C-alpha cells in the first residue's frame, strides 16, 4: 500500500452542478478533520463547510469517507462533493495539497486499486473503457469486463495450464520418485482442450475489441467507382468531394460513424491505378498502408466495368477480409442483393439511390459480430489479443513438441511461456513499463 496521499478533481473540466475532489491515502482522516472542522463517519454522506487554513469559506457540500480496505483504491478515500465551478474546485484541490497530498497522475486511483488487489488489470482497463464508451453496446461490454467476465475466463484457462504444468514438471523435478505421472494421452487431451478454449476466447476478444475500438473499414477500388460517394452515404454528410473526374481523392479521409450503435472508423482512399502523378502516387501508397490495417475492406467497383476491376488488387495478403461492392446497379435496373460464393461476399447496390445501403449496414454489423453478441460478451483491447495469440502459439508449440516426443522440459517451457502471456492480461505477469503505458492513458481523477 502506498505511503503518500494523492488528490485530484474527479469530474470533467468546465462548469457543472456538482464537482468532486477525490483523495486517497493515509492522510485522509486528518485532512477531513482539517477541511470540515470535524471527523466524518464512514460511508455516510455528511454535509459541511469546506474551509481554508484560516477558516475562510471555500464551498459547502457533501463529504464521503471510505476507510481502508473497503474502498475503490483499498486505501482511505475521501470524496468532497461541492459546486462544479473550476475556480472552486481548484481552491479545494489546493487545500488538499496544502495539507500534504500530492497531485495524482492520470489513472493513479485505478492503478492503486490494481496494486492493492481491488481490481485485476483487465478490470482496471475496463474502467477507462466504460468512461470512454462510444455506444450503448460498448458500455455494456465494458461493464461486463469490469465485473470480471473476461478475467474469469482467462483465470480458468491459466488454472488448467498450471495443473498441466504441475504434472509435466514433476517428471523433471522428481525423475527417480515413485509418483503417479499423467500419461502422454492425458497431456495431449489437456493441450487440445486449452487450445480450443484459447481460440474461442480469442474470437470473443476480437469481437469485443471491434465493438470497443470500432470496426476499421477501408473503402478501396479503382477511380470513379463511387468510393467518396459511399463514404458520404454511410456518414450522411458531404465530407468527401465528389466529381466525375478520376483521381479526385488523393489523400486519406477518415470519419467516425455509428451504425445502429456500432462505432465504425471509415477510411476513404485514393483510387488505385497506374499513374505518374507524384501526388496521386503518394495517395495510392497511403491507401495500400490502410489496407493492411483494416478489419474489413470494401472493394467498390462500377457495375458497368469488366471483371478485372471487380477483383480486389494490391491487397497486403490473401487473408485480407474483403467484401466486393458492385455499385451503380440503378443504371441497369438490377435489384440490390447480397451474394455469397466461394469468392467471398458481394453486395449489389446503388449509392446514388440508396438501394441496397441497408444490406451493407447489416453486413457491417454482422462482420463486427453485433448480431451475435452473447450475454457473456466483454470488451477487449489490442494488447489482450496479442497476449492471447502468443499464448495460443505457445500451446500449439507444446502440442507439436509432444507429438515429436522431444522431451518434457521443452513442453514445460512452452507451457510456462503460455502462462506468462495469458498472465499479462490480468496483470499476474506485467512490467512497470506496461503498467505505465496503460494507466497514463486514463483521465486524471480516475
């Protein structure tokens, strides 16, 4: 537990009806006495006058005292709830600093909650995710992570890993002892089960990450196919310039939109074609960079064009998620439709008339998994996905080592590395640098 006391304004900047100064640490009881002129009963809202050192009036409001360890941070915590003016809150914060507190760093209250065992790291991150939620759905998923839904899934996997490690390492630590060892078939079954669990968890975490961060959608295709018009139609704005001239879009245009509560980052790119224009060539290079970062590529082409333009070009790899969009069907009297084939998904629509745009929006939600969100869904971050992928890779390496009969010590090392990777999610294995990066992204006062 920390030996110093921290304080910060816990409400957003600006003018509001109520403003809160939060304090955490061992000096809280004496500070409450000094500011209010009397002690404060635990967990009981107490009305009082907040005063300067010389007794001058600062504000009046409610004081709430939460003694350790039954508080958010696990330390003594005091919340002073007064009027929400920035000058008043600055005076009240200055009074707390004058009494021995120091200004809290961004996220330091939540960091102390983590360090004092009140939250694990995934739950701590969910606090920030809940505050920053851009949709009702992302808020609900962040709430589930805060309640420990994601953490319990990870912990169950780690527990099974530890059990398998225990049996595997027993053969190394006590080779001459007469102990009952787990047969290879049982270890193989455990590995298969853990790999399946990790894959399932990774898929759900990927869904949670897309709902938290938004689906990254890149609109690409040949010039004059309707890319900028599609961006305008999805965003219901005139954000992109639309002209009949090919090569109008030369740089990236990024917009954050919502489709039925799903946050989506849409990127309009330059038309991909051979060109000697240096500005257009730079725009095409940037377009290709965006393709590598996309959760989904919408390859839009003119319904009047040939099969070559209908095929996505210059993709980073064969596994890129691509949906072909056949635009301008109104010119041919075609009906809007979604076509599923071995080549992938194609949506026939008209950006000009709006025919088929509902099919595209429905498709975007399906790609993010919004239509299949379960009651146990949770929010996740990119670092969680990275940790799960590394854990999965180590489990698969252990499985291959077992098949090759390469030795228990190699399997034990693979299992240890898998456990450490998964432990990074909840904070069992976390460096100070990682904690610093995570909590520095929080708002001050949280």
